[in-house]
């Protein structure tokens, strides 16, 4: 098997997404197929998917997806979960044996609700408590990794090509109103199960094509606020940055985009006064969260998607529409695999967010 670092393809990695503005649920078949024409953008060291609207029967509970190296790690992790949560269901995540996916860990999911007595004693809301438990398990329990922790959504990832990962997790059997996908070509970090994309925390998930040259500065900033980067890849920090800006700082999606892909100072200087003041404020206050380097990112969240290029547009991203659906991918070929008659195809400008939301009331 080819090892990470033997070959370097700077533009490697593939991203893809589809969302129904009407909230109509789709199986995973088309999003899996969209990754096939982008096969050569990956090298088999990571693939994955995130899907929203997947667990309607458990939509009031947090769905924790975990990798365990062994039963000791599982037992230690379950002890932590029982301290702070009501566990309404726990089970192995269904998979099918295929030759392309090997050395799989134990893969479990837990549907949980934080105990009200614990939240009251700690004076935390449920989201903050869940986020802290995720950080605790991922940093303290050897051989255990929470890789998905939102409500009515789930991430599924592995070491392998994305089309094989989709088959492995039987994603054609799931339905959701929004799907994102990733094929990985790791350049500076290891290819392993926890390091595959998407990266997820609570309802946020991120797939990313590119390199973060500002990773150390971004990591040092975000770790001051309780986040811990433990999954051995730079993309992890983007997920925590978005959670911090959106959930903790209450910024809008557009404002958050103006932090991580901030306009150049020369661009800000040409803006109208009110907008110039806001952009100057965001750049000054959150300077440590400016992401530099080439990237295209798709952020999934409850009820929507945001796609974003770096300011210089050094990574490809294409958007298209058809009926109630919006498609986003690294290549137009991926979109046309999902919808041959796609319309309004365009490439977003650098640093300009593409924000798509499910129609109000549809969910």
C-alpha cells in the first residue's frame, strides 16, 4: 500500500455536497457516486461523509459516534458517559465487510441526553457539556475517539477511498436532507481513521481540501478556550473555530467567513464606512483565527451548508442548482454525476461564502 508522504499532490483531496432546500431526504447513493470521478484526488488514506436528518426517531438526543481500539477503551469511555448522560440506546454501527477497508476499530454509537442534575451542578447548557465531554474523551481516554456528536446527524469515516467508505458503512440505507463527502490525500499528517474527514463537533461538520499554513497560530488561539486538537490533522482546528465563532461568539455565518477568510486590508479600505468598521473589528479581535494557505471548505450545520474558498481561490470549488437542490463539489464532473441536468453552474469568488439553508418550517 502507498504510504503517506511517498507522493505529494498539492491540489489533492476532494469535497462534495448536496442539500435539499425543501428538506427532502435523500439516500447516500448519489453522494457516494459523486466521489467516483474525483477518485484520483484521493490516495486511499481517508474518506468520509456527514449526513443531516439521519436519526428522526432519536432527533432529541445527541448521537455520539466513536472509534475504540479495544474493549478496555470502550469500557473506560462508557464509564464517563454513564456519569453524565442518560444513554437511551447503544449499538455497533452497521458495516459490511469489503476487501478495500481493513483494520477497522470497534465502531459504536450512543444516543444520549445530558443529565439535568449534572448540567445544573456545573451551570452549563447541554451543548457546552457535550463539547467538554468530547474533548475529555479524545484527549484522556487512550484508544477512544468521538468523531461525531450532533443531534439528528452523523459522520461516517475510515481509511479508504470515499466510495469504498460509503459501501462499508452501508450509506445507501440512510436518508438525510443534506450530505457532505470527502476524499483525502494527506500531505503533512498521518492517514488514520480518526484523521479522516469530516471533522465534527456538535451539529457542525467540516470537509476541507487544502493546507492550513496558519495551523499552529490557529491551534494556540482556539486551545485557550477549552478546545483540544488531538486528531493529528490541521482540518480539525477549522471545526473548533467555527463552533467557537458561531456558538460561543454568536457571529453570523457571513461574519465567521470574514474571520477565517478575512478580506485583505486594501479591500477593506475600499468598503463603505459601516462595513469597513465591522470588517476591521473582526480582523483585529479574531486575528488569530485567520486561516492562511489554500483551502476550500464545506461547513455542514443543522438546516444548512456554507461553502468557502480561500481569499486567493487556490482550491477549486463549483456550485450548481436543480429544482430544490444545491450541489457543491471540487469538480463539475462530480455534480453532474449527481444531477446530469444541473443548472446555474458557477465557481464562487475567493473568500465569498456560499450559504444555503433549508426553507423555514421544512424540517
